[in-house]
């Protein structure tokens, strides 16, 4: 059984349909964002040389400055998340990411305890086992593409275990995940994945209602919001969000960190010699190359932000990547530096909607980084392979990480 599962995973190439991984946009958006910030922290123009295709109705605003980004994310009364259901379609409809308070708080409480740091520590042996199994599959080869062989496959196996789903289904979860996040690139494929995922989860939900287990799906089917048990649609809304979110955040952030270290080999060697620097390196990786370029909000009422009047009913593109490179907060922000003075970043957002899975992502990244540094000596970019790039419009990560080791 295990051999068959590994064979299925081996033949799955997440890049077989390049559009599914959002590899458009520009390789380096940061010069454009810096130029826009010099004009002011809030702009009425989209600062990047590609169209993200979300503009609807009245002209929108781009929020670029760190303080302004935080202000929007923390003020849920002025800036609503509900528009995500309209903006992002069936992918987020009915999920807590598109809810405002107090509905959001009540729904978030259903699963928040499962993602607390103390609870997640109990998952650390599982996380390390998954990483080791993936590294086992290529450690003897001396070369590998860490995107295809490690960073993409790793988090989906972990989230499947947390949900209590069969590990043999991991390749299918990977396909569904990338089809869901690329729903605007290929609508029919995304809708098909959503339908298949609903059928799959429907069977899992029915099984847990009949025979509960020690997993997150069982917790959801027995949970209550405002004194009422969740129905199947509400449970599915949670699960529909957890699968791509649990895969995407770690996949992107881990790949970006490894890219940063491989292109700064002196800092990579420092981490090998001094493990106490690794936590700071993870935070610097999140800041330096933010996995998600932006999130969206809509103004509920007239407001002023960064000296700019925001009428009610306007869309705001809240650019996390720009906030993380704001010169007023991070000196020399374009430089990757694991010794940078610790100043919190906004890669996971801020306020009520701060990413529920941020502690899991940090745990997974730490465990994976430890395993890579321990098990792949003399790790370096493969000089015989094309140089990797970080690419993407909204979702950003390397297109490949060809490495050698010995």
C-alpha cells in the first residue's frame, strides 16, 4: 500500500498545468511597490504592471504602507471582509474568511483551539515523520528539485493527518488544492474540484457523525456555534478553507525561505552551525518574500486613510508584501538578513482575521528546515540547472529549487 501511495505521489507534478500555481505576474514586484510608496501609503492606482482581474464597480484603492495596512486589517467595522464572497466566488462563500464580527468570532472559536501552539506541539512528531519520508525518497540521489520533491507535498500530508483523512489520498488533495486556488484562471476546473471535494468530504462527515474519531473533522461535526450544531454545509465551509489554506501557506513560505537561503549561502551555513538563529530566519523569510501579496477589503463607510479619503463601498487592495518592505519600519527592506532586528511582520495579516494556521506554518517550517539542514549536507543550488525564480501574482513562491547535496 505504501509503495503504491509513493508511486502515485511521484507521478504527480504540480507544475504539469503551469497556470494552476499562479506563476504569472512579475518576478520582482518590490521595485514597483517601493516606487508607489514614495508617492504615498495609499494610492488610487494599482502599482504593479499586471492586472489581477478583481476590480469591480468604482475605482479601488491600493494600501501600501505598513501602518495603513495594519489599520485596515484591525478595523473590521470600517473595512469589511464580506466582499470576499462576491470577489472570490464559491471558493470563499460561507467561510469564516468572508465573515465579519461577531459571526466571524463565533465560527473561528470552533477550530481555534486546535491550532494553538501548545496543541500543535503534539503534532510535531507527525510533521517530522512526513518530512523524513519525503527526504528519504531522494536523499540518495545527490540532486533534487525541492519544490516537487518536498515543499509542495509536505504540508498537504500534514493537514490530511490533522483532519483524519487517508494518507493515500494525498495526491488527490494536492490536485484539488491547486485547482481550487486557480479557480479564476480556469473556472470550470475549479468548480469541478469544488464539487468533487464536496462529495468526498460529504462521505467523511457522514462517517464521523456515525463513528467519531480523534481528529479535526470529528470535532467539527460535534461543535456548536451560538448553541447550534454545525450542519453539513457549515462543516464543509470550514473544510473547504482548511485544505488549500493548510497547503498554500506552508508550501509558499517554506519554498521562499529555502530560496532565500540557497541564494545567500553564507547565511545558510550560519543556520547549519547555529540552530538558535533559525527562528529569526523563518521570520525574515516571511517578511522578505511574503507568500500572499495582498488581501481584499471593502469600505463600509467613509474613512480617511494615509491622508486619502475613502468613500463607502470601495474595494481596497491591502498589499501585505508592500507593508513588509516599508522603509519606515524595516531599514534596507530589500535585503534578506537573518540578523535583522526582530520587528513583527504582517505576512499572516493582523486583527480579527489574522491567519488561524500561522502557528502550524511556523512549526512545519521549523521542522522542515531542521530536517533539511541535518539530512542534506553541503546543500547548494545545482549549477547545471536553470536558476530558480520566485514568481506569482497573488500567490508567490519559487517555480523550482534544483539543488545538489552530498
